[in-house]
């Protein structure tokens, strides 16, 4: 397994961001929490036991409970820095899913799966932790996230040094997540993506938000060579040239993939077995067998 992320660094930055208490930078997690809660609210099921997997501030856990669809919910995090008053946390690393097999009915994972080194294995552990017919719901930053920032940082570094190093982490695309959900054994997986555009005064304001979210670069292959002020000034110029609106403010894209899937159960809808159809497709479509449908 390739180790893409420095887990100790990613964990430290998330915990530092949480301790700093910049509530304004939590807008992305609020968006994901609201979307997960809204999607859960239309599921015609009640979930006795649930778990929130590395949900940061716990806003997703709160909004999920407010739907009235959940009996009890445990939060899993990397440290007590994420605990609210009177709130008990189960501690685990970002890569871990510390739940017994078939122990919970619902697991939610808001904006943390992009930091695990073994996403296929993590998804398998999530599926195993669900009781039969249990539900998993996740919000995952996807391809396109911070694409503008990636572009200008690479361009500035190539211009100044003649080379380039990864400064924005790679994000999976929606097809990758769909394939991983199927590979992990989830039944009836549903995966879609929502794009959000956020405007900032400058690249520096965007980078402050990224640090306040705990999303600064934790790649093991990141450059350790310090870059000077000239590099960031040039990147800011390129950002303004390429991605600014008429009023001078720059655009930043955040793509969030919403994925859900069920632990298999015999009561779920099953695909028909090959050869079990009762009529031919042509008959169903009322197309004559020998009809030539080519254009003249």
C-alpha cells in the first residue's frame, strides 16, 4: 500500500485547527452536515445506533440526531480536542474504524475519508461494522476541489524554480468512489457530486481558510524546501489573472462527493438473474424484430 499522507501531520493540523476555534472556516463542514442530514431525513427507516467517523466539530452528528431518525450516536475522533461539553469520544486514528462487526445501524463520515491511506480497506471495515441493512453515508472532497489553487501554485513554482512539487493533495473523482463502494461490498450504492464556488479577496485569504480547516498539505511527498514570499506573490498574481471575477475577487471550487450504500440484506431489492426476463427488449419497446432504424 502506497503511503500518500503523513497521518501524524494530518492529525496534528486537524487538531490545531479545531483548537484555534475559527468558526468561520467551518462552512464546508456545515454544508456537508446539512446535506447528509437532509438526505437521511427522507430515508424511511429508524436507526437505533449510529456512529460519526472523524467528523471534526461534530456538527454532522448534531444535525443527524436532529432528524429524529437516530436513537443514539457515538463520535469517533483522533483526540479529545474535538469533544463538546458533556460529549464522549471514542479515540482512533484517521485510518481506523474502531467498531465491532455488525454493531451499528448507521455510519456517517463527513470530510475525512480523503485523508486515509487505505480507502478500500477503510470502506470494507465500515461495511463490516454495519448491521445487515445498515446505512453508510459520506461526504468526500473530490476531484476539482481547489483546482484553481493547484494550477497557480504549479505554474508559479515552474516559473520561478523550473520544477514543481505537489502542493495540493489529489482528490478522487466520483467514478473512483463509486467503484470503491462496489468493491467494498455495499449494496445499492449511490454516488453524486455537488460543486460549490467560494469567493475570496485574494489567494492569501483562501490559504488562511485552508489552514483553519486543517486541510493544509499533508502529503508524504511534499517539498520540504521553504519557498519565499516571491513565490506566493507570483501565485497570487496568477490567481487574479486566471480566476478573478470583474470585481477582483477570486473563485475557489470545492467539489464534494456524496456517497451512500447499504450493508447487504436479503430484504433488499436484488438484480434479476441473467435469462430470467419474461419478454424480449424489442417487444417491450414495440420495435419490429427486423425493423431497420438506420438514418436514410
